[in-house]
């Protein structure tokens, strides 16, 4: 009951006219920047830090939280309509959402993403409110061996699920892992594969890779195909709202995605990416129509989008309770707290109850604002599909270039953007999935660091990954995902599909 009374006090703070205004500004800005490739919530919060220096801390943090939630909403729009993820966490959304858009069902995809985001955001915020102490204990139970096993599970999931060929998925993952090696070795402090370029010492920004592969590479591929093939994009069919069948197929993935995304968002090194991939895997395994996956299955949009937004609430658990950021945006939010002389952690709940509970209450309000803001805009967003293709391609390239350059104001980033874009184009030509490359870049350095840390603690004993029960369970689950399907087909006497483990289609 103490938590409930604290939450009610938080609503009394968040519902003041000024704080409502900050929340509205935050969710609107977040949605807008989420739509633009390369300009995510982390960058937006960072740009606004100097502007908010003299503002009220509670109002500023409410606005920043609105930007965070709004960015999760907006990132799905371009993923669905033009296959250009605004955020790395919306990569999975593009897999099925863009296929739905090409089949004339872009409005339904946007609607299920918006409603799913609202459901997951609300579920995640309720969990943040009442289950934070439990989630903190779970996070603290993870050591280096468990983190490494969790990332192995993510690697297996993306290679085994995203694409019809495991070898092609593994090849794309290898590209991402190789790109992740560039920069300074965290253990020894030595530069690796930088070729004397100072800008590469910090590694390649994941935004550069994501925008290069999905925006530049995809645009090149579509532009070339447009010259030789008839355009396959169909006009929007029927209502701009979800049908009864869409609701029936979406509501379970919304809640399953929420259940997957929230705890993974609360784990250090978890993030939204793992949750979205695991949600996609879960929906594909549970679907009564698995043949639709890869051709525009609405469950493949509903589940990952719910996981994406639930992870945002999960991220705030270790941030507020331990002062531990688990994403780039959370790290910037730490800087925002420190700007006002505040340090997130257990003492923050006692010393700044108005700020903490006002922030949590504002998440409920912001979720409702986002739903009201996004659903009427579905009709406007789908009009992106009727823009003449040369203008659309040119616009994507301009936004991708500007968004990437504003990351570090570096020409090297632009060279990398178009170099990776050309690589993405050739990968698309040979039908290699792109998502494993991005997840390899995101999780590869983390996996290496946790692997070496685990071996250092165990004095080189590799059995540490199998003697820890949680680590062993995660590794066994990864092995089951990898060898389970072909083994099951062998046991049932079914011939293995021609493309299952070969590079041919």
C-alpha cells in the first residue's frame, strides 16, 4: 500500500499543468526523432542537456522520459513503411512490418505497433512500479558467465530464425562481430584494426552500421531493382484500422512481448535488441501460421514492438534503483541526473520522492499521450508510400546522411556509412539477412568482455560457464534452438529442407 500511496503522490506531481506540458513536449519530440534514421532518443536527450540546465529537475526528467518512450514509438514507423529502422531496437519490426506495407497493410502494421507499444509500456510501467526490488535482485544474480551465455543465446536466435539459411545468418553475424572488434581493446587498452584512424579508436557506432545497412543499402537495392522490376508496393487496402482478425492475432503477442522485454531491459547488457529478437523467435514458434513469417505476419510486428517498449520501462529499474545504465539513452539520463546534482540509486527514492514518483507517474500519462498522438497519424504516415520513388529514395539518403553526420560531426562516419551501405547492398543481392550483422556489432564487444572477465575470475577455467546453473540453462537453451529443429525433423522422418543449412535457396 505504501507503493500505491507513493504512486498517487507521483500523479499529483505529474498532473500539474507545467509537468503535463513537459511530458507532451517529450513524447512529441521523441516520436519525431524516432522516425528519423540515425537520430535516436539518446542523441536528442544529449542535445537538450545544455538547454535544460536552468529548468526544474522534475520537469526536465519527465520530458527526457517522454523522449525515451516516444523514440521507441516513432522508431517503428520508418521500419514498417520504408524498411529503415529509426533505432536498432526496431530492426526486427522491419522484417514483417515492411512486408505488410508492401502488401498494402502498412496501416494495420502501424496500428498494431502503436497499440502494442501502449499495452507494453503500461504493463512495463506497472511492473516498474511494483516489481522493481525483485527485478533488481534478478539483475544482481547475473555474473560475467551468465551475461556471456545470454548473448550466446541471442546470437543463436538471430542466426537460426532471421533468414532461411543458418549459414547465411552466421555469415552476417560474423560481419557484425568483425566490425565490433574495431577500436580499443577494453582489457589491454590496445588499438585493434583502426589502421591509424583516430576516429576509429572508439569503434564504429551502431547507428552508422544500422543506417548504412538498412537505409543506404536498402535504398540502393530498391533503386536498382526499381529499374529492372515492376514496383511491388501495393496501395493501402481497406480501413486504416485493425480488423477483428488482426486484434485476435495481436493481443497475445503484445502481452508475451511485454513479459519478454521488461526483464531483459532490466538486465545490464540486456537492452531492447535481445528482447525483440527473442519475441520474434517466440511468435514464430507459437504461430499457427508460421509460413506467413517472412511474408508479413502481424505477430512479427506486435510481439517485438511490445518487447521493445516494455524494455524501456525495464531499463529504468536498474537506472533508478542502482544508478546502473543498461542502454545508451539510460547513460545519457544518468548525465541528466548528475547535471542537477542528483545521483540515481536507493537513496534517490528517499531524498527525491517528488522527482522519482512524479517521473514514474508521468510514464503512465506519456503512454496515453503517445497512443492518442500516434493513432490519428497513421493515415499521414502511410502517405509516405505514395511519394514518387526517386524522391523517396533521395529523401532517405539525405536524412541518413544528415543523421549520421550529426552523431560526431565526422567525415569518417560518412565514409563508413556509404562503405557499409555498399556492403549492405551486396548482402541484399545475395539474400543474406542484415539484422544479425547489427546484433553482432551491438553484442559482440559485450560478449567478448564478459567472456574474458569470466575466465579471469575463474583463473582460466572454462568450466565456469557450465558450473553456474543459470549460465548452463541459457547455453542449453541456445543449443536446443540450434539443433532442435533439424533433430526433430530427423526423428519424425521428414526430409530436411533444402535451404535449412546451406547457402542455396
